C-alpha cells in the first residue's frame, strides 16, 4: 500500500492552530472587503490570530461587526475570492523577499570573489535594480497565490463570530473580532 506524501506546507497548514489563523485571516480579508464596498476612502490595517482578527483604524464597531457577519456568510456560501486581498501583507512580503533576493544575487550573492570593490558593486547596480524590479513583477501573481494556498483558508466551516471589542492603543483604534469554531 503506498502512502501519499504531502508537502511540508500542507502538513503545517493542517495543524489546528495554523488552520484557525488561516481561516481567521480569510475572514479578516472578507470583512475588510465588505467594509470597502460600504465605506469608501477607508484606510485600515488587519492582523489575524488564533482567536480572531484585529482591525486597526477609525471605523465604527457596529460597521465592523456587520461586515464580519456579511464576510463570514459570503465565505460560507462559497465566495472564496473574498479571502484574497490585494493589499495583504503577504503580497508585500513576497515582493520584498523576491526583490531583495534578486538584488542580492545581482550584487554577487553567495559565490565568487568575496571582496568586491566599490566600483564593481556600483557597476552591478543596474543589474540589481533590474533583478529587484523583476522580483516585484513576479510577486504580482505569486502574492495572491500564496495567500490562496498558504496564508488564508476560505473554507471557514462552522466558524462563528463570538464577540467584538474596541479600544485605543497608542492613539490607534483597535477592534478585535473574536471567532469560534
């Protein structure tokens, strides 16, 4: 009998606490998307955890709660696209890693002469800029793909919203949406 092997990412994604964070991350995105549909010119930041998610920004608590319920309903009804957000930190991280690694390699990377002179490094700057730009271009499709397969899970199942709280920390409004299930 043969065993099917799963990737390390799939194995990690199956851990209960990581699965919860991924589902909360999907609900965070869905909530922010619903808020964006209802309230224009919105500037928010979100962060997910095992217990739910946080919204940082000045938006009424009742609007966040209504948007969270709507986002949850839409995810549960199969609107998987709600789990992917164009301004997600995953996209920024992928762009940064690819751009940085490309520039690193262009400037000499791992091998070759260790003691490159200033003139040689300066001569490689156009190549480093090109490599970094290519990394950013590649991040455009890769960031959302990584969101879809690694950092979010739109299959929220029987998740429910357990509560919401609001506080101010260091002059910033923080709204915590707690989830269960």
